């Protein structure tokens, strides 16, 4: 027990000695720092460094736009409204139920009848079976059925030709052999 007390006292004395060596002397005053004051005075006496010159502004070449009188390449006024073969989809025609679906999503599942009374059966993606005769429209490209046979449906679609007109494109839906 006695050893422990001596050990504590010695460690306190060592700590005080270390702390005394780190701080200012007891006789120095708080505002007394001769090295710091001399350094600050020396830095203030130095002349200020020169400022960098402002960057030179570049002179840009002016450009005068002189194409106001030329045609606008994005205007519809320059396209031929009767371009292509003159065919156009009828905007006043009432759309039929099978025109809601893309042509490749319609499946021919059979046919009923003979000769001119032949009717094709088509199943749409909504799982409803429709009867198809020539003259009926189907598909999203204004496809008009031109003929019905036992194993396929022939139709003609109207597709844009890219120049403001329309082209006829033949298409068909064949009977799926399952």
C-alpha cells in the first residue's frame, strides 16, 4: 500500500515537470511574443506582390445569317400533299375492332363455308374470334382484306412512303398448322 502511494506521488511530480517544460515561463506576460511580433512586422514591410494582368478578351468573328428567304427544310408547306400514288387513308371511315391490333398479333384459326361465301376466322390478342370477309379492315396500317381462302387471308395495307404520300403493300395472314 505504501508503494502505491509513493508511485502516485512520483507520477504526479513527473507530469507537472513535463507540463512546466511545455508552457511559457512563469515570468512571461500574455502579450509578450517577440519572435511573432518581429515576423509580423517583417511581412508587413515587404512590398505587395504584383497582380496578374487581366486576360485579353478574344475578338470573335461576326457571322451574318442570310438564309431567311430560303425554304425551311422542316416545314410541311414544301411537301407535296398528293405525293406518292395519290392514295390516302380515309380519315372519316369508322375504325373496325381489328384495326386496334398489329397485323402480326392476329392469328387465322380456320375458315367456314365454300366458294364466294367463305369466311375466315381470326383470333385477336383479346382472345375473341372474329369473322373476316373481303372488304373488312384489319391491322394498324389500314389493311383492307382483298381475298379469303381456306388457308390464308390476303390484304393490302397503306403505308407512308416517306415523301408525304402513301404506298400500297400486300400482306397476308396464313392459317397456323398446329
